[in-house]
């Protein structure tokens, strides 16, 4: 194998494919990228057996000798990033090493034969068959739903909801992002048991008879966000029973889905609220940030007192320090209300919105808070209060 290219041509493909590769591996070949060169160009594959990212390049690559091998992913990417912008680079397989040359620089990296790389994943943690056709569609063996989204819509779904995903929760289905597809809408939901984020887009999958649900693992959500980060091309989603494939231009991500009974998010949304407070989003965000500085680091609780046209935000800590912020708001409650929240949860919601104002609505008893941005009804958030 031998090919030439420029540093800039291969930089993003290397970063994207390497993003899925863990630095610590029990199986050495999983720390490598599979690099395949042929008359059609160059293909890079990275996987952790749960998610696979493939980058295909058909231009800007001069393949002098076809072949394949696996190269340490992070070492190769770190070397590539350190090279000067625009410089030409050659990569050649010489015996059992991949030699990278650029200008007066030369790097020889240990390789592992391409045959040891797991290129075909299944619903289990290993490949279906070592002899499987590498060009086979990894989702084609199961029924699937296809949908095409503008990149901006896909980014919105992820950005407005991902922060509410659980991390390491024993309820494994919460450690991911729920996608719900109908024939008229696409909805993303995330929850860690203390809060929920929900974002809905019009469109959906035409002709779909029943609602389709897929839980994307937390790590795969991060990989997907990285995949679509630098391109304006549409995102093609193919949702199967056990796997999801996302394609954008020359890049394809295939991930195993979480198998679990995600809660019915509609049942968590309060239908009747007794009182609400509305205020300027940025003013509230900054006041909350300042007050939280003096909250308890382990449990950054703030207390909100709503009375007429004034919201008081208070925070204390074990050192008996105290912060107080007064914010002008519009409160429609009949009596003064005091409620406590985890400051980070409210901050995350305020950061997710781009509206000028924000509305927090609560049913009688203040058992739950519904947060919306007037003019942005496609997204809503639920936050559970803390006991005062």
C-alpha cells in the first residue's frame, strides 16, 4: 500500500474516524484505524465494536499501490495534526510498518494486519462473520426507516437535548438519546431522571404506519455530533430495530442501539399548570450563574422566590456564605412561591434556548417545573425541584 495526499485533505477524515477509537483497548487492533487504498480512493474505518465510523475519500488522494493495513489511530492523527498546513504527505506500508513521510519528517508506525480488524459488526459485540462481505450494508438485514434531515435540524435535535442524558445510570436506557419517528414528526428526548429535554421537528418519515423508537447510546451521540460538525450537507438516517446508520457526504456512522423500554415522555409533561413566571432569558442566565458561585459545589442548589414582578435567587454553602440576585419578572401566581432547583439543571436549559424570554410553569404544589421559550414551542424542558 502506498498513497500520497495533502495534510489538509486527510485531516478531518482522520479526526472523525479516530474520534470513535478509545485510547485504552483490551483488543490491540481496536486502537487502530483500518486504512484501505484502491483505485477508487482511500477508506478509513474506526470502531469500538459498538459504533463504527467510515470515511471515504475519492478525490485529493493519489493511490500508487493498492493495499490495506491498520495503523495506530491516535498516533497517526497526532502526527498528521502536527504537520504544517498544506504540506504533501505520503504513507507507505513497508513490511510490518506504516511509514509517513512529509518534507524532512519521517515516522514509522507499527501495524496490525487488516485481516484482524472487525469490519462487520452485529447486534452482539463481535462481527457476524469474519468472511462477511465488507461492502454489505450493516443495517440491510433488518427492516429500517429512512429519513433525510438538513444538517441544521440534526444539529438542533442533538444540541437542545443531549445535555439531559444520564451518564452511568443503572437504568441503562437513560444513558442515551431517544429518537421517535412518526409519519409527520421526528422527536428527540433525553432524561437522567431529574430532568427531561424534548425537541420536536415537523416532517417525519412519509408512509410510516406506527411510531418507531430508537435509543442512541451516549457515546454514539457524541460521535454523531462530531460527524456533522463541519459540514452543511444533509444527514441521512436509517433506523433499524437494533442499529442506526447516519450518513453525511463521505462519512458514515453505524451504531448499535440501546435495547430498553424508554419511558413514555408524553406522560411526564404537565398538562395543567397553576402559575408561571416569565423573564428575560439572558438576565436570568447571568443572575443564576453569579448566584451559583456561592452554592454548594457538590449540590449547587439555588432557591427561587417569586412575588409579583420580582424574582429573588438565593444560594448558600456550608461556609455560611450567601448570594442574592433580584430579577424583574412577570409572575402570575396568586401568592408568593418559593422553590429550589439544582442550578446546573436550570443553567443547561437557559443555555439551550436562543429566545429572548423564558417561561417557567408549575402545577399546584410545585412538584415539577415546565420550562419553555415563547416563540420556540418545538422544544420544552422539565426539571424536578429539590426539597427546601
